[in-house]
């Protein structure tokens, strides 16, 4: 399902925070944050992520996280054990489609803890690397095989606000201001004209609903909160709002959300709303606080 309940977050940054420690009564440790971005949509282009972290050649973390299990939610930061100054830090990643064992994309990255600095090690999982196979001592970046090691002197200082400006599959520097286009559809986005007559159908737990959809630009692929309001102007009746946390699907130069089930008879008899115009307003807010609002009018089928 595309729409997830509020209690549960486009492609995405992964932070692996290496906390400091002391040695000989002097702090010689270094904090290193490994940041992961992707231009692929989490939950659609890939479904699972295998990650392995080594410090000085010793595995300190090895884990498979899954969108379906709810623990592949990006961007995020994960704390790990401390790294002494001078330690070599290596990260291996493998992105997997649902039910598949051969990775869609793999990526390795390495650096060295240095001089007690807090560093950001950028790592990307890119669609351009999906068909690229590199030698054991190389990794794919922007479709080409390169050395996975980055000298710590070339890395920026870690800034805890990195998550606010991280790009993902749906929110990039070129995507522009947040915007929504209202549509319809249970399994795909379809255009919806202002004042269009829409069919309703009974829901599995009672009530009647319409299937609505959105085209989205400039908002995060994961973790955005959708709120839908409805108002019958001729009846002067306001429906209770619907709210959920959603994951968007990449669709060309924008992202989409479809299968939005909006109940049209919550608190009012279904026969009273047949043939009535309904004003619907959508607000989508992403984890950074950026938001977009769009509204349309539909007519409930007689």
C-alpha cells in the first residue's frame, strides 16, 4: 500500500554515528557520520537494504532492513561503537528489490578517523549504477567505477542539520517549490477535472469512499503527512479530516500518491450526499516542515 497509517515515512540519507571514546586519559576518538542519499524511491525501486560496517577490518554492524518491516525509513542516523583516531571505517551497502537476492545496486565507501574531527562521509545509491559492475577494489558513483576511499582531509565537518537539506527521489535542488496536483485513482494517477462526477463505493469496514490521487513535487519521498478535508457547501456540512503518513512513488520528473481512500459519508447518511458537490482540500507536509496545499471540487455520483 502507498498510504501508511499515521502511527508508522521518493530514494534518502543514512547516518551511522560513531561516538567518541577515551584512551590514555586523552580523547583521541573521531565522530564520523556516513550519509546516504539516493535518487531511487524506497519501497518501489528497492525494498530492502543490506548494510555492513567495519572498523579496522572488524565487523561492528551487519543488518538487513526492510521497507515492509518499517525499519527502512530514510533519511536516518544510527549510533554505532566508537572509532579511535586513525581507524579505518568501511561501509558496504546492497539495495534489493522485493523477493530478490541479487542486489539492484551495491556501494562501498571508506575513510579514516582523523584528528578528533567530526566528519561527514557522503555515500549515494544511484539508479545510474544499477547496470554497472565494478572490480573488488572499486565502487560505482554516477555510473562510473571509482576508488571507494575518501581522504578524511577532503570531507566536510559533520553538521547535525544535514537531514534538513538532504535530497531524495522526490525532493531535489531542481524540483522547485512544493506543489500538488489533485487527481483520482486507486492503482494509478489519473487527471481529475474541476466539478467532475465521481463514483463512490462501499468500504471494507462500512461507509462509502472515493479514490483520490496526487502528483507531488518538492516534498520528501518518505515520511510526509497527508491531511484531507471535505466540505459539502450545499449542505453546510464538514467531514471529519483524514490524516496519514505516506510514501511517494517516483514517476518521471515528479512523484505520485494514489489509492487515497476518502470516506464521503463520515457522520452523514450516504443518500444525503449523492449528487452533492464536495470541496476537497489536500495538505502534504514533509519531515522538514515544507508543505503544499491543493483543492478541488467533485460531485458525488447520484
